C-alpha cells in the first residue's frame, strides 16, 4: 500500500509530505486547494508524462517520492519478475524528478530505472481511477485471471492438472522441433546438409595441403629469379667454356699431383682438392636436379591461386582450417543420418503431442463450463451493484469465447462488457464515454473483485462525478466494502463519502504577498465534524449543519462497522 508521498516544487507546492493509512483514506478541500496536484504528483512518480508546467515557478526541478509497502506474495513475485526487490522492511521507494531542461531522473530503491519501469511497477502496486491507461480493469488480459480467482475453488484442481499437462506438452513440442521441425523445415535441413557434405567432399581436401600450396605460390612467384640464379651458378661451376670452377679445380689437382711427385709433403693437398672436387660434383648435381624440377612442374601460379581460393571459401563457411572443415562434414553427415532415420521418433512424439492436446482440450472444456457459469453470477452481482449506484438499466456481461489455441490457461478469451443505458449494445469497458458511468462501473467491478484482486491500493479521483443524495451514500458504502481488503484513497466533494472514511485528510491553500502554500492535515474528532459541515453547508457553517454532520458521521461509523463485520 502507499505509505508516504513526498512532494517538492510541484505546481504551487513548496514541500509536502503525507503519511497515508490502511483502509479508506479521504482527501477533501475547497475547489482549487490542491487536491488534483497531489494526484498529479502521484501519477508523475508512477511514470505518467511530465512537462515543465509541473515545476513550481522559480524552481529548477520538481521532485516526488512515494513509499509503498508490499504485503502480498503474488505482488512481490510480480515485482521480482520486473527485477525489483523489496527491502528488509517490505518497502519500495520510488523517486522521480523533472528539470526545467526537460530531463527526467527515475529511481527505485536508489537504483536508476526508466520511466517504462515505473509504469510497469505502478500496474502491480496501484490502480488510479481517472487515468484510463492506468486502470487495470480496462486491460482485457487481466479479465481471465480475475474471473479465475472468483471461481478458483471450483477450477483450481483443473487448472493444476492443465498446467502440469501443458508442461509435458511444451517439452514434447520442443523435442519434436529439435528432431525435425515442420515438414518444410525437415526437408530444408536434409537439403542443406546434403549440399554441404557434397561441397566439402568434392573439394578432396588433404591435411597440410594449404601450407604446401602457399610454399609453391611463393616459389612460383619468384620463378624467374630462381631460374636466373640457378643458371648463373651452374655456368660458373661447370658450364662456362672459358673457365669454370670444376675445370679450374681439375687443373689444380693435376698441377699439385705433379708437385707431389717431386715433394711428397704436398700429397695431402691433392687429397684435400679431390675431396673438394667430389663435394663440388654433389652441389652441381643438386642444382641440376633442382633446375630440372622447375622445368617439369605442371602447376603454374593461376592453378595454385585457384586451389587456394577453393580452400579459402570453404574456410569461410565451415571452419578455420582444413581439419575443421572435414570435421564439419562429418558432423553434418551424422545430423543428416539422424534426420533420415528419425521417422519413428517423429511419429512417437507426434502421437504424444496429439494425446496431450486432447487431454488439455478436455480439461479446458470443463474449465470453460465453470467459467461461463460463474461469469453469469458475477455479471448479475455487478448489475445489482450498478443498480444500487443509480444505473438501474445497465447491462454487464462477461464474454467467454473460444480462441482456438490451447495453453496452460485453457482455450478461453475473457472480456468484461457493459451497456450503461437502455438500447445500447454491450461493449468493452474502455469504450464507455461518460466519466460518471465509468466511475460507477469501475466501482461495481472493484467491489465484486475486491477479495481476489491483488492490487493493494485503489485511488478514486472522479468517483463522485454526477452523483448525489442516496447514490452518493451507496458509493460510500461500496468504497468502504473495498477498503476491507485494500487501501483506498479518494478525493471527494461529497460529505456522504467523506463521512465513511477511516482516515480524513483536509487540503488547504493559503496565499500571501509573495507565495502560495498548500497544507495537508489529518483531521480527528471535531475537526472531521467541522469539515463535513463545510461539505454539507458550504462556506457558512451553522449549528444545524454541524448537527447534521455529527449525525452523518455517527451513521457512517455504524454502517462502516457493519460492512467491516460482514
């Protein structure tokens, strides 16, 4: 529930703090006293659109802080789903500021969030009547859940069975999808894997091939230089007719041999030169073989580049190396074989899926019958309350229709429909044109749903539009009934409604030469009587109006006690 609202530099408010209470809170005050500013401030911190008109004249920015306590486990879980954690005191602190530069700063429990998050949190915590986009009951997606709460004692067991069956159904659908997908998906996978395998196998890749090709490309790119250097070396070593290393060495060996015939000490030189000659012959032979290899290699640079392009393109699709490409082909072959041989598994899962769906539809049909039966009774209760609120000819219906598909909530689409006046067709709640009619329809619904709606705080800003007398008394009693289960904040001009409150706050505005101030005070005892007298009699409070106020308050307290005890 809303525990505290702190407002700073909003419109004519310098600074204001209100501590709200459990049950039925009423705010009253003269027209223009600032009641609407309080609701506007609350809407602001809940994520509604802001503009510079919100900021008090002369201030740099407006700031609003709201503290909510969370007393419902389902509400807490919904907040956790929004990644919002309540503190150790079960509270949430929401803060928002808006500057003259148009910058908005939003925080929840000290953590910066977006305006969208504020709106999502607001939908969980509070229902502000008068701001249609904030009214939970105008969202058709909530109608199914609310109807189910009203008949959970009858459908709870069915819902549990349906949820369990649906979990199995989803697992079966997932397994079936993993195996094959649809027939089209399955054939597409077969075609894809077949193509990939053929593309890789047709390339006839060899491990280490890419490195060899890169070496060959480097050699082929320098072939002219290699040929020239080889020819020059062979010419100098053996081919030059005018003198080459081999001939010169042979001549040297002959000369040294003759010298050794005269001087035996030179025979070692002959041995050394003959060894050099043998080594030279080996070098010449290697160079000739290398030259012959260059001349006989059938691959040229274009062939090498073309082969490397094939490998490069396969690497882009299937892996970073030839080894990874081959592994991809093996994996694809296994997947292809699995899909081709999975007909039996597909049939088994398909039969299981169909069986689950038949059971789910049977359970859903049972749930639907209960929903339709309960919907009639709920609609009748809402119509009766609308009659009490002066809408004697209003028609209210809860539409329960089949939406073909089945899930863990069944097959039903539920929507609340209303025709406020004779001769009108029933239509969605959001299509009601009159603010007064909307107020009463919302109130009637909330009375019926108050025991099952987990939103903790309801705010009525337009509830007394177009009503008075006995109808106003009925409205007060209905709000009191809601406040048995929820916190209610109501701004009103009607004494009948104000008299029924558990906590009464008076809003007043004072002005002096240089500023205007807004003050909020919780009234007690005679202060409440005086305020009720003002609401009854206007500006002039007489003994008669005070007596009437006392009588109204006594009757309201007695009625409220009876309502609370029912």
